[in-house]
C-alpha cells in the first residue's frame, strides 16, 4: 500500500521535473556551466 503511494509520488516528481526541464532547460545543464567556468 505504501509502495504504491511512493511510486505515485515519485512519478509526480518525475513529471514535474521533466516539465521544469522543458520550460527552463538552461539551469538543468551543469556541464555547460562547468565548461564556461573552465579556461
């Protein structure tokens, strides 16, 4: 019972995270920021 609730909550977190990536893709790419910081 608790496992199903956790899975649903995790799926909601994933969908919200994916929507955030689609809406704001720049902050979610630390590799590009690291490349800019490196000389």
